C-alpha cells in the first residue's frame, strides 16, 4: 500500500445503517473519529425503520412514521448522522454492498459493489480501508417450507411489512399471518390498520409459554405497551388470534386462494380432525429471523448457536469479536429488537473509539451494558416462548419444495440422508443441491439444517450452520469488481 493509500484509511468502518449500525457510526463520529458508514439501502433506517423515499414525501398519503415504533429515536439518530456528515467526520456510502472483507495486520479491507446498475466508482475506490470494523448487517426472515409455500401471494412477514412501511402498499386484500412470535402481531396490526382484512393470525405456540419465564417479560415494559396497542387494533378490526395453530397447506390456481389451518400440540404435531380451510389471497409467514453472517463467517469470527437455534457472532461485554479489530452489534449477535440493537451499536462505536485513543465516558458504557443485559434477558424469554415446533417437518409432503431456487423437494433431501448417507447439511447440499441457487441457502438453510438433524438424529451445531453460511463472496458481484482487486491486495491474499 502506498502512502497516498494509507491517508485514506478510516478510523472505523460500519457495515449496515439499521438501528445498530447507525448508532455505532454516530457514536464513533461523535468521539472524534473518521467514520465510513456503508449500506445497501438508499437511505438509513434498515429494515426496522424502513420508510418512504425522503426525497418524495409529498407523494405518500400517510406520514413517514406510519406503522413505526421508536420513530423519535430514529429521527434523533438521523439528525446526529447529518451533523457528523456536515462536520466532515462521517462519510455515508449508500447503495453499496460489501461482498467481501479481509483483515491485514492492523487494518481491514472492505470490498464493495453497487447494489444495482453500473458501478460508477473508479476501480481503486471500490475497496475501503479501516482500522476498526463494526459489523451490523442485521437479519432476514427465517422461513419454513409447507406445501404450497412457493405460490404467488405467499410472502415473508418482513417483506409484507416492508411494502407497507416503504411504499404504503398492501400486498393483498385478505390475509393470513402465521408462524410464531410477537412479530406476527406487528405485521397483522399494520395490515389491519392499512385496510387489509386479516382473516386470522395463527401462532404455533401457546401464549402460556411466557408463564415459564414471567419476569423476563417485565424486563422490557415498552414491549408490553406495544402488545397492548396491537390488542387494541385487533379488537377494533375484529382480527382473530389463534394459538397452537399452523398453516399446513396453501392452495390456489396461479396464486393463493385458500389456506389450510390445523391445530397442533405442544410439539407441533397436527391434531387429527382439526384441519379447516379459509379463503385468502395473502399468506405472511414469520418464524423469527436469521442473522446475516456472511461477512462475519468469512472473516473467521467465532460463532455460537443462540437460544433460538440461530448462528450468532460471539462478542464480549464491549461487543468485540474474536478478532480484536472487529466489533459486531445488533441482530448478528442475537435477535433482540431495535432498542437493544441501538445500545449495542452505541457501545461498539464507543469501544472502537476507546481502542483508538479517544476519551470515552465509562459511566455511559456501563449504562449501555446494563441496558443490554435487560434486553438479553427479555430476548431469551421471547425465544423460549416462541420456538420452532419440534415436529414441524411432519407438515411436509414428499413433493414439498425445501429449496425454492433449485426446486429440491423434501423427498430428495430425505433420500440424500437415508440412501446416500449424507450425514450433515453440507453433504446434502453437494449431493441434492439445496442451497446452491441464487440465494445460496439464505431462505432454505435453516430448514435444511433442521431436516438433516432430524434424519440423522444429531443436533444442529455451529459447524453445521457455518457450513451453510460460509460464502467467500457474500453477495452477487460482477467480474469488474473481482478485477478491481489491486495486485498488492491479491498478493497479500495469495500468501
């Protein structure tokens, strides 16, 4: 690297402009560091604070905060970001995605590409260098296959909500919201308020599961208030909520027209004689979230399996990972909600600043750690109350597609395990091709790992999940971006 290259090294690079990343970037900049915030979105907020185009607010009927919680917290962060940009301490790089990250001695290199269209950046500017890195890439909807789930009109619950928040568009007229966990209530309430007829909200688990850890629910009183607001919306719009109920099939000619609902026991087994059908043109599935770990796993960071069976990055009390140059914040360390993610981001940004010699208020960091402990206790209770049912695979038929991209069926996965003796998810992926398509296992990875564990009698461990997450190229990338790797960088990688 030349001296001119060295002058362009940022103090801190942050990947992701959602609650955690935005908080980390602002905190680091306010401690006097030079910060680069890189995000695939055109504007900040991430998935949680996804909102209409700020350049054309007048084109939308409802205010930009419609359907949002903690909106004032977001606008405060947005204002702080604008101040840091104006002061020259922060550079916000929007519309770019990090496809690979490498660690070289005392600095980290982030390879970036344009999200859509031609890449206008010169080749040498497609790599960002930083002394510290904060990974705040968030999470995406976890999905479980059921017969008919590939029909048009079946969507991830997060996708349905994103259409409402960002575009104020309803994905259907008659909706069934299904899966497990409190996120279902948020999605259903948003649909009902937008004028969609929510036929039913069905949760695979019983609300009484919270009784096993009642004190954990009290750790986040704000969540209880949100729950009360959802209940009021359900009453006002006459939205029925059924527990211990799941979608066992989706049917329709060309798109969804009817949904089969069945009662289940505590393990998820269908109770005979309880199945019925309802008419709907939209099914919103939500089975929790999967942390987006391509960058973290690509860097070789230490991971663990969390309470909800997700793979997460292992961090210490300051959000530092197993690599001393890298911090992680938000959903990549465990699914816990936006406000906890903000606290993690603030802590990570402050800790990175402290590493680089800035004066940091220790009392403030202590408050953030205390806030995180409360949030973590609540998250553990939430995950224990809303697990994926153990017997969910019994809802599948042999013809049910497990992998949508490669059209791999449940029977083909079962055959790979039983006949070809594939004993882990990676072997099944190689032999039957689930997870080998465009999404690279992001949609089917969790379900595949669970099916293989059921077939082999083994638990899903961190190694199994890492094998489905380890992608040396984290997102689709052009040949031009590969060619942009400078000879100096390539020679370091080759050694």
